[in-house]
């Protein structure tokens, strides 16, 4: 990953080395790429956005460890950056195995998952079958991100875990791979946990 503070912290967290839980709030310029965001670790936050750092800090309650993710602050930050804040997501990470995947690439620009991937991630690629697929691309701080989709009739079969595992296999060994899961999406969360992903924090992104 690149030398931006957020990229460095994400890479370390993916390897199991987390920032000190000392209440620090890091306010930085946007990380490389098109996405800005607020990323929360245990008692440690990174706000990587195109906003004045003093103005940002003035909007935060230093006695409230959760203040960077409160709705009022996120709405204000959205106005400052001219962007709409996205959902609050749990962030998980795993290291790639490098084993390679047998799933065929999907190269259909009209596929809804392909279109979405190209909108939110660069260097996106998709592999799968009619039953399910995974999408990998460069997202926040140019990290590798993965999402999965399982056809309704094939849910509950373990296919989600297989797809998440295949995504890990598709990158060079040791490469950090990240997944964002809505807290209420327990099926997706179980799939990623079953594939060896571990929770490292939470985030709200401000896409371009």
C-alpha cells in the first residue's frame, strides 16, 4: 500500500497490529484514490477528508470516543466535502493466500455488479458463476476490497464463504484484502468470518 497514514494503519491492522487505543483522532488529507472517509478502530480514529483540520476538530467532542461517527458530525463533514456519507460498515480483513482461483472472470459491462464495481472501485475484476460472484478492486486508500453476491436460490449453502475464500486465493500471497459489511447483514458477515476474515474496525465512506 502507499505511504498515507490511513493506508499504513489499515495495512498494519490487516496484519493484526492495531493503533494504540489512546483516544487519538488523526485528521489527514484524503488518501490516494477517489474515496474519502472516517475509519474507526478501538479508541482510535482516522478522518481522511478534504476539510480544514481545525474546523473538523472543533466539531468533535474530545470526551466522546464515538463522536467521529455520530450522524451530526458525518452530515457536517459531508457538507464540507461536498459528498454524501455512506452507510456505517463493519470492516474485516484477511491476507491473501495466492493459491489462485478457478472461477471464470466476468467481463460484461452491463452486469449490475460490474457497473457498480467500476463506479466505486478502480482496477475492478469479477469472477464467478450464475450462482454467485466476487468483486475485487482498489478502494479507500488504494486498498484491495472485496464484495460477494449469491443468487437468492443458492443462499444458505456455504457458497458465500466459498466466494470469499476464492477472493483471497485470487491475490498474491500476503496481500491485505478488506471487506465492508453492513452490521445487520449477518449472512454476509458469517460468510467472511468463515473464510478467515477478521473484524478490524468500522467506517463511513464518502465516495466521489
